[in-house]
C-alpha cells in the first residue's frame, strides 16, 4: 500500500541489543559502500555471484578471471609469512628432502577446501553453524578454541614478519618492533572501513613478488637429478627436527583458518548474489559446484607452486652453501640474491609485506566467523561496524593480542615456523569433524562426499594426526 513501510526487525547484534536497543537496519544500509560503491550496484542489484564454467568459456579470458574467487583468495592467503618462513627454513635445513611434500599436499588441500566449500554451498551457512548443529557443543567449542589460539598466534607472527619486512626496506634504520603497531592499525582500519574486495585489490599485487622464487630457481642452477629425486621420492626421517618440519609444512598448507574462511567466503558470495536467507542459499546447482571446484583447484595449485619453489630456491642457495639455519628475515631474503642481487632484501620484504597484509585480515576474519557462527550472532567483513560492533571488536581484539605478542621479544622467523607447527596440531581434530559432516547424507543430501573426496580427506586427517603424534613422541623421547 502507498506510503506503507515494512516493520523494522529487532537488532541482531548482541552488543547493540544489550547497550542500545534499536531497529535492525535495512539490508542496503547494513552493507559497506552500498548504492554502487561496493557490494551493490546503483539499482541495488548484486554485482557478485558465481560465474559458471560455461559462462567463463563464452567470455574468454575475462570470463575465467571472473570465475576465480574464494578459492584463489584462499590459495593466495595460504602463502602467508608463516608459509614463507616455514618453507625457507625447511629448504635451508633439509635441502631438497621435502620437495615431495608439495605434490603430496596439493590433492589433499584441494579436497579439504572443496569439502568446506561444498558444505557451505549445500547448507547455505558457515562451517561453524553446520558443525554446531551436528556435533556436541563442547566438542565443537574445543575445536574452535584451538582455532582461535592458533590464529591469534599466527596473527602475531605475521605482524612481526611484516614489521621485519618494513625494517629491511628501511635498511634496518627503523626497528621492526616500532612498526608492529602501525601495521596493526592499517589492518584494523581496513577491516573496519573497507570492503574485503578493496583489501584484496590493494594488496594482491604485492604477493606477485613471491613468484621471484619461481624465477630465481632458473638462475641458481640446482642439480636436476637431486631436484627430481627430492620431488618424486619421499624422504623421511624419524629425527625430531625432521618430523617437526613435516608437521609445520602440513600445518601451513592445510591450515585450520582456511577451512572456515573458504566456507564463509562461499556464503558471502551467495549473499552478494541476492540470496539473503538461509533457505534461499540452501542447495547448490551442479554448474555452481563445478565452478567452485575449478576455482579451488587453481587456487591450491598456485599456492603449492609457490611453496615448491620457495623450498627449492632456499635449498639451492642456502642449504647447498652450508647455511642450514634461517634465523632472521635477512637470511631468508638471501635466497633471492642470485636473481635480485643487492635488491633481494627488497623483493623478499615486499613479498612478506604483501602476503601478510593479505593473510592477516583473513586470519582474524576466519576466527571471528567461526566464533560468531558457533555463538549464533551475525556480522561479516561486508557489514558496517556501527551495526555489527561485536563482530568488529572480536576482529580488533585478535589483532591487539598479536601486537602484544610481539612485545614479548619473539623471533619473527622462528615464531612463523612454530605457528605452522601449532596449526599442524590443531588441524587434525577439526578435519575429522569436517569429514564426518561431509559424509552425512542427512546434512549434505545429494552433495554428500563421494569416494574420492572421502579418501583424500581421510588421508589428510590421518597424515596430520600421525605426523603430530610422532612429533610429540620424538619430543618426549629426546
């Protein structure tokens, strides 16, 4: 009827509800940059949505670029400073001995991320909600608590690494510790006031610097036979250092925060496509699922490609010349010297900064998504902070905790390595819950995990569990 206004909904943010009861805003008011500045077009129609493989083929190169979304972003964020630090240390310490791990983990991480995406696309909700509905609250709560701890430590280590990169660029004239807080303020400011699309568009090009490792590999002339052997023949040792390194590699490639980020990103894509309600998002068409799989496989492939060449380059430049312990960012940067010469530190520093600025919002957001889905409140990076302060305060608290960690005199490179180890210990129990969820026909319907998905996902869970247990055993024995 003319002039009639729909009744406003009750506010859904718990903090606002407790402090200042008010009506829930309309959907276009809730979104950052609405009315043509971000998630909505001037007419209010969504600009986002999953491009199908058929559409990508028709549109050519631009169509394939539009197809890439959450999977590519997840893959890029997987090569965060924790990954760079871990792979540099592994290459310097064990040479080509762990090159095979890139081939081994690629199908496993692709299967796990595809499973997380499929759960979200089929159920229409984030991973935390689905897990809470199927498993005992205490079990899920314990798993998410582990995720929160791992992510907070990871944020702290990544902050230290980005600050170390800034210090390298300054010629070490500015101490890294004095850059930690400014970097954190930049991250928090972007989280509060920019859409994630803006964050990604600003910083994704900085991560291109990581491909310098790929190019460098052709300048250092590694022994081809050793490279082939290290790639195709798995090398295993029962030493504490080797098993710990293997757990770190598994933890930084199959990271718990990526599980929740992948699922939440898929749900946000559906919301951006106009599917505002859970019932409207539930159920995924075959074409959409195929597109998601292509996106994920491409994203994971590039992630593992960068991993492979960081290990190879570090092995050829550092390990081959007796430098078997990377202790500082400057030492890790030396791996690029055959290509970049005196500017190696600059290339490495830019890569660390770009990767960290991309990964830290995802780290903080994935933990916040998991917690808010578990506790049942709302919010996302697309929401305005004034209407979802609880979500943004948790984001800020995680980053603030990371800042505090850096004033405990952490060695950033060692912290990055041990962050990967912690992720390797936290991931297995979460993986078991996710695999069981994906195999539940009552939840997944016709999108229940098939034989290949189940096999690869269980191999991932079993491998990480065995590696973590062997690591703990070697620590106790020694």
